């Protein structure tokens, strides 16, 4: 059997509604690796936030983190790092925003946020990944993989427009959920990171199967030879990806069920 690369988003895709891995998912991915296939996880999450799931799977896999800003191999070697230009990060930090909108920076070493947000710690409780509160005027603009705004969708839409007006195509602007606006350097996304990984593995896009549920998965899904969009996906995602197949809900371990059928496990 020709080796394939199976790459999946985490939240809303591979993880269940409780943000954990279903036992069927673990079993299927381990079986595929035993057959000689490759596995990668691709998420907006930070690398240190993703390692827990890799350790639970206990298989060699690549991690595409921070929406493609960073790529690590199974031995934790950093293969690629793409940062916002410091002047662009400075602009984004300084954009006016309502007090309830949280400003976050993802950098290689960790997560900075402009104020306490206990609900975010609960969201990451399964991994133990936490933030460091840093006042915006003290935030380091060097080595920023992603600027993340969390809050009211209307406020985020305004911030999106202002960011685009300021720097245009020098930024890659997307959403991981309706209340999560994510901004990387231009040309940084999961698809570009996946393309470089396929080249490293000596595989073609046709030999890649990808799974996703939100707008930040668009480029990754569009590149893959077999693209699967979750039943719970953002309503615009399916139409953005040519040739995509709609599969089941992430809360029902749909990725594992689909893979089991696809590979006759």
C-alpha cells in the first residue's frame, strides 16, 4: 500500500466535544502508523499545547502549530518558524479594541495575554498550557508567530478590517472560531506548512488526506488530494474547498470512523 500522510486539525475535528481524544481515534491512528502511513496534527494551538495529544497517541508524528507558523518533527526538532514582522506585530498590539476583547501573542516560547482570562485556562485544562499576563506596552514584538484576538465577533470584524487596511497582504488573516481572529505573517497558513512537510516526506498532495472544520483549515484542505470537512464545520468552509467530502460530527469520532472505512481497518 502506498504510504499516505493523514493530517488533521484538532478542536472541532479530531478532538471530541470535551477537547480530548476518543479511544477509537487513538486506536485507528496507531494502526495506520503500523501500516507505514504518516500522521500530522495541524492546529491553531501552540506547539506546547499540542504535544500532550502527540504523547497520548504515542506515535511518531509531525506538529504544525500556530496555524502553520511552526513545524516540529516527531523528535521535537523545530523545522520551520515564521514570524510577523516586528513593526506589524506592533501595529496589531496597538489597534484599539473593546475592553472585553483579549489580545494574545503566540511565540515559540509561550503565550502572552493582555489580562487575566480564567475561562481560557479552563479551555486548556486538558493540556495544562497556560498564559503569562503582559501589559500591551510591554509586549515584545520580536518572534511573534500569531496575534490572536478573542471576543465579540462584531468587534473582531472591525479589527480584521483595520489590520487589513494597515498591512494588507503582509498579513494572513483568518478565524479558527467565530470569536477567534488569528493573524500571522503573509503566506503563513496550514496549507503552506503542509506543502513543505509533504516535500520533506517525499509525498505528493495527492497522497495526503486532510480533515478540518473551520476557516483556518481552508488552505490545508484545498491542498490535500482527499479533503474531509466535518458535519459541524463552519458553514462557509465546504464551499471554499473544491472536491471536499462532508463527513460526520467531531463529537462522534467521525475522523476515526472515516479512516477505518477508508483503509479497511
